[in-house]
C-alpha cells in the first residue's frame, strides 16, 4: 500500500515566514548538537564492530550483552548525554535571549547569512523539517528587491526557481546582469518573482508546495493571464513537479503557463549523486566500514532525488530504505502538451573539440543528454522538439544562470517573434568565449 507523503513530512510543520536572526542562533545550536550526537553514534558503532567482530560476537547475544555492560559503551553514553543536555541548555538560553530581545525575531538575514542557511537546507533540509528546526526555509515568493512578495502582480508573471543549496539571491537580484532584471528590461510590464524553497526536501514535496503557491497567486490576482517558469538545475525539476501535480489537482494556474525553461536541469539524473550511491554501497561492504557508510545517509532527500531526476511521490514513497536503489525505477512525468518547453545544456567542452570524456562530464554536474531530457528509454524521454533545445559550449553548471548568451536565448524564447540565431544543426549550439 502506498504511503502518504504527509507521513514522511507533516506539511503543517513547514514555516510560513523568512528565517531571521533569532531563528539562526537557535537553529544552529540545535543542528550542531544533533550532528555531533549522530557522528558519536556512528563512531560508537564502528568501535563496537572492531571489538566484537574478531571474536565472532558482533551478531551474537553474548556480544551485545558484553558491549552494553562494558565501560566503553558507558563512556559513549555519557558523552552523548553530555552533548544532548548541554546543547539543550544552549538552545534554551538562546530562546530566552530571543524573548528578551524581540527585535532579533524581526531582523532579516543579510544575503551572506541567508546563503549559509540555504546551504544547510540543501544538505540536510529534510532533517531540519523533521526536527522542527527554525532554520527550515519556507516555500515563498520574493520580489526583485529580495523582499517577500506582497501585493498584486501584472497580467504576465515570470517565476525564477533556483537550484540545490542556492536561494533567490543566487539570481543576482537587483543587478543589471541578472536574468530577472534583463527580462524585466525587455518585458517591462511583466512581474518578476523568485521562488525560494528548502532544497533538501523531496523534489515532489517542493513541487506540491510550489503548485499550491501558484494556485493562491492566481486566485488573488484574477487579471493574471500568463505564467512563465524558469528553473536552474533542481529548480527545473521542481517546476516540472509543480506542473505534474497542478495538472493532477485541476489547478487553474496550469492553464496559464505558456513557457517552461530549464537551465542545466538533471531530467535524467545527476552523475555525482549516482557516483555517491556507488561509493556508499562499496564502502559499506568493507570490514569495519559499514557504519562509516551511514555518514552518507545524512545527505538530504532532495539530493537523493537528483540520482535519476525524480519528480513524483511514487518514485520514492514505496522504497524500503531511504537512500533508494541504483536502478532507475521512476514513474514517467510527461510535460503538459500546451506548455512550450525549452531545455538548455552546458558543457565545459569547446565546440571545436571532440572529447568523449568531457562530453560525459557535461557542465561538471549534469550531462548534456540529461539536461536535454534525451533518455534511452522512450518512457522517460521529455520529447521536446530539437529547435527548443540549446547547448552552450564552455559554460559550466553555475554559469548557466549568468552567461550572457544563455540569458539572451532565454529572453528570445520568451518574446514571441524574437530573432533566433541561425544554426546548422537541429539543436542550437553556441560557443561561449
């Protein structure tokens, strides 16, 4: 029987406001405490294996009894007790400080500290939700000035969605070189919004939250006529997931989506996460290292979803273990037929060269094939026409957000009748200096 996503992550526990200074202080104290405790437990388990395995007692009831009654286990228990209670005291002190200095709760974080919180969410965001940690980022819209969006929008809205461990500031808010600002310049009547979210959550859960937010936006803005979605890396998968669940739920906003642009999104998975699973499985088979492999389990569910580009709940909710399996067992998530989808891939390979190794590497994180949704299995293929795909040579994964040629191509796609550069191949390919 399928397990409801709510059983993995109670939606009611998600925050609805930005993280502030008070949240930062208390949240880091809690995170540090839980992290140290977790590492202590892994070291303790490894120590237990080293002591008991040579005697053949690591799986024997007698070995378990000897370990529990031994001085070593008592020392570890004392260490964990001290860490947990001292950490709890620090957290309690911080809560008291927050109560005595209420201005901390209203003081917003500067971009530098916000980026730190975004990284923490990307690495362990699902754990933050489960622990009720105040560092958990909410799913919400921001305006071009980096402030939470309030008020009405125009008839056309373009929404930019960032990737793993990043945030709305990652689009270079307020700078003329930012993609959002350039779109606003060429389409001055368009409202530019930036989605910010906890990238450590399941992509499908973030997709559901995004879909709900868009439905609310449409209901509060009856004059809204057109929505365009632009996602970088994981942001493209979250946008696809939102379209999937929005259509499944009969949401009104899905009918208003005209364009979907994905920049370096791992539609067929990210190589690094696939290698990460392989290394974890290999390390787990080494003597005394099985518990060391548990450290890899700390990586977030959002990162795990990047292994094959999972965008649906039923890609993961039926799995027996959290880390999933090496094989691609996703369910297809076709794109809505009325949405014009455009896919951008970057590659560090120069156009005049023909290096097979660099072709496999792609933009360092995502291969060209994955970014263009060209899976060998037709069921997973995105079926986007070749004239809506573009490959940018000499551009790495992060540069896709800021590269001038990428930016100009995206704007050309969003403007009907705009001039597109001539190309000799089916897929448009550009060389970036």
